[in-house]
């Protein structure tokens, strides 16, 4: 009976759809094939995304989304009265929107109640969560059990009722392209140069290849004719990048301290090759069709290694190390191994 209701509801010419994804950069990019499929199925509908505050600009140029609403997790740090007041205010904001459909791309108690109070007729979410009874379309998918590409696609296809395929996408606007050209010109990086981007940071220390190895790799790379290296520092990664820059100490090495993911994307798109730990810029590179060499821990492959050579995505696998008196790190990948992979990829 509910399936029939769902089919009849989707026949409406205009539907307001709310998609909730309050994860981070990589998750937002990996959800883009699903968002595209949702738009193709609902070309005249309004599709709104709730994203974590600080990441609301990530998909601002994506044509499959009409608007983005930031979700502020910092309210959890407020006192009880202020927190309740902020939560109620946000719920009222969503309720006023009068969404017809809510699709939550991950479990969460706050999200479950937000979906309920939105008064949306159709509420989709993963089945395995504390308040799954607040949703009326529960999907048998679980985080960390399958690839996250399949995970997001299955949640959205529970509403579209069609299988979802296709590449991840990222869109760069003309303003950011102009900024990138100015950055390259200022640093005397020409169109005939071999430009290699490197992002040596990550959200977890155990996914970070040691900075001294990055410095040693750079010293090898700059010996290749007309090679320019751009080191990219994400938020709170300036010290790591500065350390690598001082160790490598080469006139063909440049630094960009990122404040805007869209400018970072425009810069990555100008690179002939990108080298990254297992972090959001890896997914950004694939979405931009820039060849990427990813340094990944061996225990993270099932959920996150879903690209292949056809995506110009090449993986070198390491292990997480937890020294007693040192910072955890990604190890067992040597510099020559990465350098050889760079030469192999560039020959392609």
C-alpha cells in the first residue's frame, strides 16, 4: 500500500526534496552521482541540501542542487537552554519549508527528529539506527559495510526506484578559474610546465604519510624537466606544509594555503597529477578528472577504494602505525615506490 502511495506521490510535477548529508568533503563529493540521478528523476523539483556548517560551499556550483542550508554542530557545545533554543529554531526553519521528501544519507538521532518534525510525507534513511521508526522508508544499508559510493546511491535509489551509476562530479565557476590563472601567473608556472599537486594532510594522523618522506619525494620530482610542485594546505595543516616546504627547499616548489574548496578544486584541475593521502582532495581529483595517486591504509579499502584506473585513480597501500611516544602515521610506503608510480602514471 505504501509503495503505491510513493509511486503516486512521485508523479507530482513539483516536489520539494531535502537531502541531508552532514559529513565531510569526500562524502559530499561521493554523493554527487546520487544527486544527479535525483535531479534527472525530478527535473522540475526543488532539491535542497543540508550540509555541515563550514562545508556548505562544497557543492555550491552543483546544478543538481537549488539551495544549501548549513547545519551547525557547534550548538552541542552550548549550555542546555541555548542548545534547545537553537535546535527548535532550526526545526522551525525546516518546517516552514514544507518539504515533501526527506532523504537522510546517514543515521543520526537529531536528523531523525528533524525529518519527523519537517512533516515530509516521505522520509528515507538507513534502517539501522535508534529512531528508525521515525522514517517510513527504511533502507537496509549500513555504514562501513559496503563502499560509500554504493551506500549513498542505494539510499537515494530507495526513493527514485532506479539503480544509480555514473561518475562523481565537481563544478568550477569562471571566477575561480580566473583566480587560478592569476595564482599560476604570479608564481611563474607556465602552461608547458608539468604541474604536480600534493596534499600531505588528512583528518586522521594514521592516514598521513610522514612529512620527511613527502619532502624527499619532492626533491626527486623537481629533477624531472620543467616540473613545478604545488603543496596544498587544508585547514589546520599549515605547520605540516611549512615543514615540508623548508625541508624540500626548492625554487620550483610553491604553497597554497586553502581557504576555499572551490579555489582548491580549480587549482587541482590545472595539475597534470595529484598526490594525496586518503582524504577529501583524493575524491576532488577524481571528480575533476585529474590523475591522482592515493596513499591509503590497507584497512580502509573496502569502504573507500571504489575507483580504478578508468578514473585515473592509482593506489599505493600502506599500514597504520601507532608508536608509543610518537604521532601515529601511515607507513610501509617508501619514497621510491611513489616516485616509480609517478613515472608510470605520467607515461600514460
